[in-house]
C-alpha cells in the first residue's frame, strides 16, 4: 500500500524499482519513481530511470520533456535516449543531430540505421547494418540480419536503382519473407511465391501454440501472396487474400492499409463505393507514419484518381495541386489529366514541361501528348533526354520513325546505323541478335532508296559473319543499283548449288508457269511447239452456228395467237400455279380480300365475263375445239393440314 511505500527508504524503493524493471512492470516502477522524486525532485538517478520507463511505455513525448526540462539532466549524456524519443515522434533529422554527439556503440548505430531506413536512405542504412552483422555476433544477430534484408527489399521495391542482394540465411520466417519481397520487387514472381510459402511454414511452427500471434505474423505474408497473384493477373484470388486480412484485422495498421490500397487498384474505375471505404483505411494519421514515402505517395495518387472517376473534378484538381506541391513525381500527370478532361491539351503539355521531372512515366506521357498534337520534333527532343533507355529496341524504332517524319530517310538511316554500333559495343546482346538487327536496318535503308548506305552496313556485317548468305544476296542487290560490274563480281562469291542428277533444269524452266491478266496459268512452250500449234489453228475451219428456229407460243387457239398473250403469265385464265406455290397468296392482305388488287381481280373474274374465241377451223381439223382453261376460284381459307398419325 501507499503507507508502506512512504515508510520505505530510498534504497529500498530503488531495489524494488530495479526488480520491477527486470520483470517488465514499468508502470509499477514509474509509480515508485514518483515517490522518490516527491522526496527529491532533483534526484538524477530517479529522473534517468523515469525516462527509461516512459520510453518503454511508449510515452516518448513525455520522456523527451523530462530530459529537456531539467537543466542538470540536460548535461547528462542522454544522447541515445533523446534521439530515440525524437525518432519515435518522427523528428528524424533532429534525432540524427543528437546521435552525432553520442559515442559510437551498437545501439546508437542500429538507431541511426533505422532512422536512415525511415528517411528512405537505404544505401546508408545498408552500409551500417552490413558492418554490424559482420562485426557483432550476439543474441540480436537474427534481428540485425532481418533489418538488413528488409533494407535490401525496400530498396528494390521503392527505389529505381535497387541494391544488390547478398547471401543471407533463411532460417527464420522474417528472413524468408524479406527475401521473397526482394524477389517480387525485381520481377521473379515464382521464386517469391516459393519463399513466401516457406515463410508461412516457419511461422506456423514458431507460433503453433499462440493462434492470435500466428494470425498477426502471417498477415503480411498473405498480403505479399495476394500481390503475387495480382501481378500474375489473378485478381479474384488476390482480392480474396486482401479481404481476408482486412476482415480478420489480424495485421497491423500498415499491413491493413497495404491490402486496402491494393484492392483499390484491383477495382480501378468500378465498385467506387467499396474503393472509398478502403481508402479510409489508408488515410489515418497513425497509419501514414508507418508507411514509406513511396507508399504514402501511391495512396495519395490513388485518392486523386478516385475523385476523378467519381467526377469530383474540383476535388481532383485541388488534391492534384497539393500532391504537386509535395514534389510527388506523379503529380504532374494528374494535373495534366485534369487539363485534358477540360479539353486543354496545350496546358497539359505546359504542365508536364514545367514539372522538370525525370520520371519515366511523365516523360513518356509528354512525348505521347506532343505526338498526338502533331509536334513530332518536340516528341523527338523529349525522348532523346531519356538516355538510360537509348539501347531499348522499342525506343530505337520510335526515334527512327520520328526522324523519318521530321528530317527524312537519310537522318533516320544514320541514326539506325549508329544505334546498331552502340548495341554491339554495349555487350548486352548476342552476336546473332546484332547480326539480325544489322540485316533489318540494311533492308530498311535500302527501302528508302539509299543503296550505298545499305551496302556499307552489309559489308560491315559480312566482315564479321562471312557465311551470311542473306546479307550477301542483299549486298548484290544494293550494289547493282549503282555499280552493276561490281555487283557481278560480288555475285561470284555466291556458293554453287549442287543439283541432283535426276533433276533436269531445262524442263523445270519450261514448266514454270506465267500468270496471265485474268489470273490463268499458262505454260511456256518451246518455239517449235508454238509454230505447230499456230499451223493447226490456221488449218482448222471455224464451225458455222446453226440458226435455231423461233419459238412459238405454247397455247394456240384456232386461227391465231392467244388473246391473253399480253397479260402476265400468272394472270392468264389458264394459268395454274405449281403445287408448292398454289396457296402462296392465300391469307395475305386484309380479311376477306384476295392478294390481288381490285381491278386485277375483276379482270380475272370469269363469272362476270366470258372470253369466247371462235376462230375458223380448218376443214381437215376435228370438231373437238380446244377451250381456254379457266382458273378455279380462290379461297381465303387456308387448307387444313392433314393430321399426322401417331408415330412410334
């Protein structure tokens, strides 16, 4: 009780404080220290112990206040404690200044490495961790190796120029996890998945008795497995892993924020309501402190895009400008997107030019906008600034196309010739690849009617690859366009063709087909055959065509032609439809009317008028006179179909 505490001496209180500190009961130790300081507020030992207890209880701000409030305590060499308190308050540069005055020790070096890591200065952090791992072996060796692996993984994930991986043990799940992160950052997805599965197994063995701790430690592994699936295009599997981490709330705030941000990327312009919910998980103040600069920038970038997709253009513009003021490399893209949405491409181009950003995405977007506006010269100048990508085949082809449009074929050919030389000198490509590119460039140069330049390229190629028949044939073709005698000399270098004895070349040449104008294939014949064929045609007489007798009407009446011959055949009185077409017109038109119009029906109604034709019969003709066949009356009722019999 409090009464017993007041009765104890200071020595007794310090003995109990020491015991509480060793057992980890820092709150109880802090209460006893308050009693000691109430007796003597200037007790430096009690003040130092109080600072340690406050730091252990994560009350860094209060601990820093204690260290700076007392003048006597300020004189104490508490450089490490002050630096640690500033580091936990995210005052990183002030923490570095404090550590500069401290004596070098493993703990000060480790704290300095952590501060550099937080500042995204991965190379400085890597150098410190590498020296510590090499020179010190103690109980914290595994933790130092884990931090070293995390530094390498972060440099690959968040820097354009990653540090080179060094061989590290993979005896713990943390080391396996960081190794997997590095593999994923450099694009080796299969190796990353393999190491993540191994990390899961090691984590399962280590925390098999503590289910809650197991879920907490496996949450980052699940997020990275989901990222592997996302990079492979399996968005459903990736979203399931991310949502499981968010639903279980098993990971820390940074892990949950990473999972939520990745789901926003999967949703894209769809499922906006879900994306806005996930965005709230990423924007907490405590969450952002635990994320790297690269991660915070990506979250802010996605927040701007979400405003754009939900048509909140004013909010999108304001957020983009705020992001641009924070020197985010991708912010100019957002501002340019706003101008393009407002149909102001010139302002978008000006924004990207004024950004003075070396980011590849920004520069390529600027080049694309300039090309779309027809400014090919500006597009060429923008791309030529990207010197790090000058040996990429796609980059070379684009520059050549722009030169062809702006400066002509000769400039494009010179550029391609120089590019082939640079590719060969770089040593990054095989000899076969360089030779194939040289041949392709020579074909292009020849197609632009520059045979001499093409010949120079091909001669250079043949000096390195003497047995290249394709290059030799193309060289002969190129030289023949400006120096025929020399082309014939070069043609002597072509190898002879070994023709099998059973093949007659003359017969093959005779049998070669020639396509005529109508697409018919004729066979070339010798001169003798042509003469014989001409004589044969001359001797044969053309057959005269026999005149055919004129056709007479099928239906005749006595004494003349059919009086209904001027009517259409289907409207004649004796016309009978074919069986399949007989009921074609039945049922068409208005109810009660036939398919024909009224005047045609009246003309065909034989009940109202008779057509009597009485031609004079010849004397020798029999008395049975042919009569016109009348068309039967049409019925508007369709004929019923016969019932089908039951079929088994």
